[in-house]
C-alpha cells in the first residue's frame, strides 16, 4: 500500500506551478495504478484553455466556484463544491475560476507522467493549434 498526504506532496516536486493554476500530483503513472490523481487549484478570475487530446479526465470541485465552457457548442456549466465534470469526449474546454479559487480533485486515464505534463498537449493554445 502507498500512503501520501497532501501536505507532504505540496512540499515536493509533485507540486507544480502553472500560472492560472497549481497542481499537486499525488499519484502518477509510475505508481502503476492505471490512472493519476491530482489536487488542482484553479485561481480566481482566470481562464485557461485546455484540450486533453490523449487523456480522459474527471474533475470534482471540493471548494470554490467557477465555470467550464465546452468550446465546440459554447455551453457553459457552473461549477461549485460538489460538481463533477467528466471529459469523456476529449472535450476542448475553457476553465474559469470565479470569485474564489477552486480546489479540484482530478483523475486522468491514462495516468499523467510528470514529464509529459510539462509538454501537455492542448493546455496552451499554440500547442493545440499545432496539434
Ligand atoms: C483541472 C484540471 O484539468 N487539472 C489537471 C491537472 C493539472 N493541469 C496538472 O496536474 O497538470
């Protein structure tokens, strides 16, 4: 069994700063679980374009508020504590922090590798257009 605390992971290289967001990667590919698990903070009053072309992701809001827009149809979904959004179609989306930071629990299949994420397909619009 593996046991980790958020606090320990925050004080390690698992804690990654992304500008509009920060993410603590508590479980990664090398744990060989078939998924990865992240506690991500989406900062208030930000908008981040995301397109996970190679991964499925579920995102559960623990606290805070914001919204997610699916780019293809322009639909906007409010997010608050207790909301789960599920990117089952590799949906291109815009994630917006509201008046407060959002704390999210995120699961990826296949799992994220630390390396891959610095080169994350689609988090940056340029990468997305090139792809
Ligand atoms: C909300 C969301 O998509 N989180 C993804 C994880 C984060 N971008 C990371 O760990 O790189």
